[in-house]
C-alpha cells in the first residue's frame, strides 16, 4: 500500500503516552493503525445506517437473540480451547 507523509497535530501528552508503548514500531505506524481502525468503524456505522434505512431498526428481541448467539459461539470456542489435546 502506498503511503503519504502528512502533518497532524496531537496533544503532547498523547504523543508521549504512545511513545512509551510503541518502541520499534514507531508513532507513525501506531497512529496509522488507529486511523485505519476508526475508518473501519465509520464504514461499519455507515453500513448499519443504510441497512436500517432499507430494512428498519433491529428490535430488542432481535438484538437479544443476536447477543445470545454470539455468547453461545464464545462458549463453544472456550470449550474447544479447554478440550484435552487442543492447541493453546
């Protein structure tokens, strides 16, 4: 992926906090990853808004069912990890 150098203004305390944890990766990589994450979240929000416009809002029951399904999948993964002979 091509890169471009830009100038951004960031509070000094934030820069120092980032420098304490990034070491060899560098501040630029850290900030690029944070920007990429925010861009992905913005795109997901836009998708959710488009889907809501097209299909209507998710009901409380639908949301609860989805969260229950996610919890069941998490439980299944936990059980698989704890199986004898399973890779850690």
